[in-house]
């Protein structure tokens, strides 16, 4: 286990407070639909609309405290890049983000607006990572790698510190699973502070790399991800992250694309929130196995909200049968 | 001035923490559209989807600490009633809410779901208030009256305590104006702690009672409100609230219905939030007078999010010209 509770606690002082102490509350109307009590942990109301700021702030503060490089580079599907750009701009650190040419254009636009130098490459996130590593080697910039860099996991773990302070029982916490920083961070904090709370990872069926690796105990060959949940669409498993995850996670489940869209719609209707597909995975998991969660109390982290408007129209908005109301 | 800063500070300990320390952050994409820096104060991510819990929690805690009645009654367009129902349920206090038969059905449904006894009456909020007063007289229940009850103002003022701690300059704070609890509370806290920050109230043109009263220095006869912003649609002015407001407010502006809808759409697109019409008034004010706010930093309180799904479809969703994105 690479994560350390004392460092996680210190991370709270390394992170811009705008990312901390996010809303966490029971959303009763959503629970009525799902047949269980649902506690939402909302990570979308901040300058980058995702939880990633917790990790990048941790990494950047540690880098500068250690007298490290004044420039950083990362590969990103969009959210890590936005968060790194935000933190770099505030600290005078140059930020280069390498993304797939097929990345979500809203996220690419936001990275640029935050001052990042964005390099687009053919291929998926893994090809972007290769390019980022080459840029780091050539320029001396520090490579920030999601999940492999323990600071990204320990920053995300501060979400778990906050969840651990929730009053009342929690029968499960559902966490979106991509490369593993969020899930291993939240899982580690919960196992440290509330060890009786099961931690369940949720990944799209169409991007199952880490889930299959958890089940097999080792990385498994999978195809190119084909999910709308771009925030968790990785193909390769980092062995150190797999080891961390295995130690703190109780279960990992896969969900279908239709369930992700249905979950996005429910969160929009009952919480008034746009969430991106990767942020709706926990609710999708309940939708797919209502019997398992019936009558229990589950928490879930709404980890991002970066959806292009046209995709919101397509996924969230659909004709409704009821008439409107007006005073 | 009825509000007291020491009591406002104490109110922070009288309010369920689920309503406190809400997100406040600069939403840069929205600012780019509006031509100024916009700091959002988000009061919609809690169990009642509005700021009203701050006031009702304050009132209920004081009532019980003082050995008062074990039942309460209020008139409400929906948000006060939900908040009172939530707080009453947690404390074993019986709650009756009187609402107009034309009230937002989503809000009525939520009040009932939270355990309130809901009485619907013909007419507007003022007729509901008459009925609530009669119920109080007959049953001994404590009448909780929005804005007239200083606890509702001092609870709302805790938003101002939090805004006052924002780093950086604020050139104006824009606050939705209805009966006045929110505006007088936020205005009072800001005038106490950051007296240089102008406080600007925003009310719909179609429900201008308090704004016209502020300008005239006394209540003015107005017609029946005809606004989609049901949360601020009052007709009559409470003289004590007018006096408080006059002491802490720098300006009050009116906005058109079209601007309210446009503001709701912008907040949905750029912050990923459903806000109800009353919560979008500050952004609507910037839309109506861009020159006034150009290049400045404005804060605004997104005070509620209770919109029926069919109304979200009607007001927020509309065809967009751009194509969707998918991985």
C-alpha cells in the first residue's frame, strides 16, 4: 500500500480550499426512485467541475515544496488536464497536456482556457501518455501521471476523509473506477477510518480493464474502450495501483452504457445536477442491482460534470409525458 | 435594524451543518460569456434544494431552546415549507404548510414527502398567510413567517458570513429579492464585515413590490405577481423588513422574464446546475446591464433549485445548433 494516512491528512493543507469540504447529503427523491437511501458527495461545483483538483493540488504543492521543476506535463482525457492547468496557473508553473485528438472537445477547450499548452495525438489515453513521457524527457518538465503518482491518489483520498465524517451508518460507498486514483484514495481513507464500510468500485462494461484485473489478481488484456464515460476509459492497468486497490476495495462491478445514461438522467432530475457519464457510475450500479442495495444506505461520489452541451441534450434531455407548470 | 451580528454568528451553531459552508467559486466560463468575473454561491446541493434551511433551522432551534411550541405552521410558495418540514421532522416538531393551490407541484410534493401537513388555499401567498395565521391562533402552533421572523433573516445572513471570507475583491454581490429575508440577511452580514462591497437586490419586473418600496421609501401598491420566479413572487411588503433592507442595500434592479430564462440556461450550461427562476436573478441582472458590470467581479447567490422536470424541459432545454460528441 503506497498511500499514507498522515500524508492524506497533510494533503488537506496542500489543496486550494475551493476543492475541499464539498456537499454531502442524502438525496431523498433519488432514494425513493432507487429503493435505498442515497448520499451524494458532490465534486462538480468548483472551477474545474471535477474532483481532480484535489490530486493535482497535492502534487503541485509537493513539487514546489520540494524545489522541483517549474513545469509539468500530463496525459489526460480532460479532467486531470484542467485541474493541472488550474493549479499551474495559480503557481506560475507551466502546464502541457497531451490528449487524444478524439478527446471531449469541451474539456480540451477548458484546458486551453486555463492556460495549458494542449498537444493532441492520435490514439487513446495510452498513446497520449507515451507522448507526455517523451515531452518530459526532452524538456525536463515533471511528468504527472494519474494514479501512478501517489499524490493524485492521496489528494483524492481527502474525499474519503470527508465521507468518513458523515453522521449515521453507511452500508456501501460506490466509487467510479478508471485508472484507480479516486477509488484507491477513497477506499484507503474509508478503510483507515471506517473499516466496516464496504467500498464498491464501478466501471463501464465497455472499459473494464481494472475491474477484470481486480478479479483476476493481475492485469488482463482488454480491447479499446468503447464507453461514453471518457473520464474512466483506460485500457491498461498500473500494477502498483492494482495492488493498492486490491487492499482497500471489497467489490467491483460493471455497468452498461444504458444504465449510465439512465443514472445521468436521474441525477439531473432529482439533484438538479449535470454529471458526466463517469460521475454517474455509482447510481448506474444501483439501477442494475436494486435487490442488492434495497433498503440500505449507499454513498456515491459524483466525480465530474464536464459534458458538452450537445451531449447533455442527447443524454439527459428527452421528451417527458407530463405537462409543464407555470404560475 | 433588527438583525444582530452576534446572533448571526450563533446561528451557525443552530443550523444543521448540511446547509452550511456551501460551494463558492469563480465560474470562469460563465464570466467569459457575461464579460465579468462571476463568483457563484451555490445553495442548491442540500436536502431541500434551497437556502431556506438556514433560516428554518435557526427558527426551530431557537423555538425549542426557548421551550416553545412543539408544532409550527407557515405559508410558503414551497421552499420555506420544505425547509421547515425537514427541520421539524428531525426535531419531532409537527409542521403544517399552507400553500396556494397554484403553487409549484414539485414543491408541494416534496413538502408532503418530508412529512408536512399541506393545506392548499385559493389565492396567492398572502391568502395562504392569512390561513396560516388562523391555524396558529386555533391550534397554538407557532407561526413561522418568512422575513418577518428575524430568525429567517439571521439564518440567511450566515450566507453573508461565508461570502465575506472569499479571498479577493468583490465589486458587487447580487441577491435575489422576494420578501427580503435573503437580501437583508446577506446584506447585513456583508455591511458588517465587508462594508465596501455594494449589495444589489434583483427582483422580477413582474413581482416588483419590494423594489418599488425601496425606491419610494414606503410600500407601494402593485398588482398580482406574474412571474415564473415563484420563490420571490410576493405582493405585499413587511415594513420592518423594508427598514432592514433599506439600511443594508445599495441598489435594487428589476429583470424581465426572458432574462431569467436566459440566465437559467447559462447556469445550466456553464455550471452544470439546474436553478429555479428565483435563483437565476443575479445572472439575469448582469445580462440586462452588461456595461455596468463589465470587467468587475460579482458574486451571486444561487438560492434554489426546485423546478418541475417539465419546466426544466421548457425553460432550460432547447435545440442547439452544434453536433454532439461521443468517444
